[in-house]
């Protein structure tokens, strides 16, 4: 008999999530471009809401009723088909927990969000990676990896950490090819960075079908990462399943207020999207100019770029050079990307400085 509590074997296989760093190896504070936070912060309306007394002695609304109503108004969704969570991370984990378990499989593409593997292992299911196609999701590979044991398919669109994007037709083809009893979870954490014409159709699928759940977050374009607010929408039975197992008071009073205010300031969202897309294009062009030094940009629709180092300059060397210049970016060897750096799009001055640091490192290398 064991002399201490023993964790379940599937929990023991989990590698804890490692957040983006904000300090150098010497403990020095760096400009943090490692966590895909909005460089513009959040809207003034959200800041004002956060400044209001929140009544910390009282529990928040357990159903986030007003917030769900506001989300429904903005996105044209019945609020009864919405569930809120402690960031979208909670909802992703709950989706796996509700519909998969020991003996089941949870499927996702290679180079997907690391939380998908954690969510699968956390409920005792087996994580399954489908091959990618040049760092992007391959619908045929995903469908080819479906077995009788598949219960959940996770798809981030745009994807993290690559920034790649599947258009509406491919999302529809993926859904059409899945058995009806398989849950398709479309993670749209970066969905607000897409232009209106780039809508991947995930919301429409969630409204029309029994096996599609779409998740969103207030952590990215809305700039409320510190408040931990996410939401999901899908068929009533999917929302019911997540409501059964979510935390009973999982979104704070201040978080609910801030999110409601942020939703009311769509001008800030549009400004953030325009600034991001403008600086992302400029930064991508600057890195593309270093192609003769072995640097390559993975095309992105999100608020970051994945830079691949395929020449003499290595990702580790570039990481040190950027840290020396005062910047923290994301190196992801644990996700099979030892040769890549994911760099959040900051402001114009920051991206110019990063471009210059990388150019000098490449030329000196």
C-alpha cells in the first residue's frame, strides 16, 4: 500500500502549462511580447468599470446573466446558448471533461494550443495529434485520424502558436466529415482579429448543429487578460453539460462588469484590430527581407507571428539577442518548435526595434 496519495497516471503525464516569460535570465524586467496581450491595453470604458466598487464581500452573479445578454446582443446569439468561464481555458477543459474520458481520444492538429493536450490528459482521455501541412492545420489529416474512440476535436482558428487560419469552406468540410457524436470545439480566441469577410463560419455551425461548440475570450483583443473571462456557445445540451461542471462563481463581479463595458466599446476593438494588422504586415515584411539569412514567417491572422530560424542564426541565439535588447518573446521547444519564436505584435516602435535586433543578429551570425 502506498504511504502517500498517488496521482492518477494520466495526471502524472501532464506537463504543466508554462506561461510566457516577462523577465530575463538575470531577473531583469523585459518588455513582454510573449503572451499575446493587447499592446493598447483595454478600453477606457472597461477601465472605468473596473474602478467601480465591486462589493468583494458578495458572490458574483453565478450565471453572468447580464454579461451573457450583452454577448448575445453583440453576436446575435440567444443568451441561453452561452456559458461563461474563467477565461476560455476553463471552457476548453470542461468540454473535454464533459464528453471524453478514459478509453476515449481527443484529437487536434500538430502545433496546436498546448491546453488541448492538457485538457485531454486531465480527464483521462488519450491526446492524438494529426499531421500538419507546413505548420497549418490539414483537414484531411484530421479526418484521417478520427477513430471509433474519437470524442472531441479541438481546432483553434486562427491557430496558436502558428497564427494560421482555415477559411469557412475548410471548417465546414471538417465538420461535415466528422461523425455526429464527435464534438467539434472551435477555439476562436483570436477571432476578433479577423476582418468581417474572413468569418470562418464557426458561430453559424454552432447555431445550426448539435455537435459544435465555439469558445471566445476577453483576454486578447479586449485586453482583459488579468480578469480571466471567456465564453462559449453551442446547442443547449452542450451549454448544459458545461454548466453542470463549471465553477459555480467562476467569473468575478469586476470581470463581468469590465467585459460588459468592453463589449459596448467596439470602436476600441476596431482600433486594436487595425493597429495589429498594420504592424503585423510591416513586421512580416521586415522579417521576409531576412529570408536570405534563413528567417521565415508563418502567415498569421492573429496578433503574433511565428518566426522560423532555418539558417545559421538559431532561435536560441535570437531569443538571447532579443532579451539583451529588453524583449521577452516565446520560445516553444516543448511544442515541437525549437527552431521558432512566437512574437506578439506590439506597437510600432517595439516592432521596429525587434526587427533591427533580429537583422543585426542574422547579419552577425
